[in-house]
């Protein structure tokens, strides 16, 4: 199994920066696809940034050019570097990991709140 523990959420002024961290533990973590999702009140959960096993990345249009997903050398910590934050970035952010299977088998972090004002 996989466990995900997030940290780094908080409040920041518009235009500021914030970095979220997600610590992954368990077996075969090097085989994980990982991603960041977010959900604002009254809105559906949306994928923000994706990291493939081969290191490839993808971003939702809303954050492209402002956010960067990365991973440490051990592949046990996932980061989301957020720059030029906007009020519409305010949401609960979730770390996600999976082995390329259906979404019902995905692993999720506890969520960390990001508030931009």
C-alpha cells in the first residue's frame, strides 16, 4: 500500500508563492504516477499537475506557466511550486498517487488548504 502525507498549505497574498510537499511511503513508489488535485467550495475536484513515471509532466491550462510539479531524487517526496498565485487558486489541494489503474484504486493525501487573498 501507499501512504501520502501532505504539508505546506497556508495563506498567501495574491502574487505570492507557496510550495506544497507530499511524502509518499510504501512499496514500489518508483512505479507511481503522481499528481496534485484541488477542489474549491462548490466546484468539482480538478487535476492541477501530473508527474509520469518517466518524469514527464502535464498541467491544467489554468496553472500552466505558474505552477511546477517536481520530485526529489528518492521519489518519495512530491512538490508543487506555486508562483504568481491568484485568488482563484484558493482551494483544498490533494496529493494523489496511483499505479496506472482505475481511479477507485488511487491513493490520496489528507488535503491541505491554500488560501490566496
